């Protein structure tokens, strides 16, 4: 009797197993060689470190980063923090306010940024090199640009970073996001404005005010200088001077069709109206400011506008409207993944629920807030948040 031959079925199984093994090996190899995809999320661009012999006074670290930010064209998947917002965030975590070095991981936690861009420019005599690093939570990418001018180095870097980020989206989105690059002149290039911003970081309000006033006399169309002067006047309760400054700035911004500045200027105007008991005027101005901010997708400013609208409505007893405004503020800050704004708005919601004796809901809001504070390391908000949480817990125990 002859031995039984292997059945065709066993041959087929062996062939299939071999093909599966080859396919899995090929897939593993392709995945290992595939570039790591950039995650979507808010982008924070650090001030550019300039180590050059360039004598052109238009370049400083704030003007350079402002140009880089405004030349990036990365679409809605990557909302960009603006230069002044970045400076303010850095000041929250830096012991030395003028230091150009920061803890990247801490910065990502406090700002909520999914991507931090760090860059430096070296060189002289029309030979410049820009080195950049793209920091994400678990990996980094680096690049180097050589150019004949600082402006060209920044533009080339912006194009290269844009291409890397947009390549992660489909071709349809790429076509939608592509636009012609236009020359951008940063208002932060003025030496007097740079000096004023430096003094503000150091806490010397008087020196900053002097620099800004001098600049506005010589360059009356610098909207950033006018807005910073207005914020100082608001802080010092100089309401007559503030009104004059804001009226001129809003007229200029309207003429220049600068929606972002209009939104931020009108937010300051609404704050001044609130402090001088012109409540209905404040709400009217905020409505217009929301439209300005929405046109340029300035979610951070929209968040702060909604927070102020909520506080005003709460002040005049319109608690339902206040609640809606605080919730909108949280939504806008979530669009930027901005934990500071979310925590502030959650605390304001919790306070509102305490007023209405809705302690369980108040505790839910404050618990969410404290989780953000603890997880993100928001030291500046920890004390006030914990104090409010303790207050609500006591209210719940003595009901």
C-alpha cells in the first residue's frame, strides 16, 4: 500500500501562511521607514534667536517670529498662536522674563500647543543660516535653511514647514489651503516698540508708556503700539486718554481693514465701558468685536470676548445668558486647546452656579477646572481654583 500524498488543501494552507508572513514583513518594513506623521493641534512659534552681524534695525526676535507666523499657511487643522500671546505665555513659566530658553515640555503643557517651533538665525554679509526644530510630544524634526537675507531665510523656512504639515492632509485640503505668499511687514520691527515690550515684561510700565508715546508721535499708524498704550491706560484707569487712544486706533484699524486688531481694540473698549458702568454699550461693542474676531478665526480673542460678555451679563442678573457666554468661551478656548482660558471660564461657570445654589453642578465645573490645573501645571491659577473648590465643598456640606 502506497503512502498517502499530501492533500492539495494542505498545500494551499502552507502557501497562504507564507504569503501572510511576507505581507506582514513588508508592512512592518514600510511602517518603520515611513516618516512620522505630524499631529494636528495648536502651533506655538518661539521668538527667533538672532545671532548675526546684521545692522538692519528692522530685525529683532519678535519681528522675526511675527514674520514667520504670518508666512505659515497651515489651515484650520493647525491654529496659530499670535506673537503677543506667545510672549505672554512664556512670561508665565520663565523665571527670567527676558530669557530666550524655555522648558519645551512645560511650555506645551501650559499653552496646550501640539507643536512648538524653535528657530535660530546665524550669519552675516548676505550669508545666513536658519536652523529650526519642530517639537511634538514624542518626537522632533529638524531642518536647516541657507539664504542671502534674514527675510528670505524666514520665508523659505515658513514654506518648508508649511509643506511638511500640509502633506499630512489630503490633496483636496492642500489645494484649499494653498495661497500666494505675500510680503509681510511686521509692526514689531520698530526698535521703540521692541523696547516697550521688553519694559512691559520687566514690569516698568512708565518706561514702556514713554517708548510707546514717542513711537506713536513719529509713526501714528502703528496699531500694535496704540493697542499696547491703550492697555496701559486701562490698567492705570486713565479713561479719558484711553478713549482718545482707542477711537483713533479703531478708526485706523477700520481703514486698514485689520479685523484682528479691531477685535482686540474693541475688547479693550468694552472693558473700559464695563469699568465705567456703561454696561449696554459694552455689550454692543463686544457683539461687533465677535464679528471681527470670527472673520480671522481668532479663537483666543473670541474666548476672552465671551468671558467678558458672561461676566457683564452675570453682573446685571442675566444669568442664563451669562451661562451661555461662559460655555461659548470654553468652546473657543478648546478650539485652541488653551488650558488657561478653559480653567478661567470653568471657574466663572462654577461661581455662577454657586450664586444660583446649584452646588452639585458648581462642583462638577470646578472639578474639571482643577483637573486642568493639576494636569497642566497652571501654578498661577492653582490657588484661586483650590480656594473656590473648598468654598463649594463647604457649601455642599452645610446644605
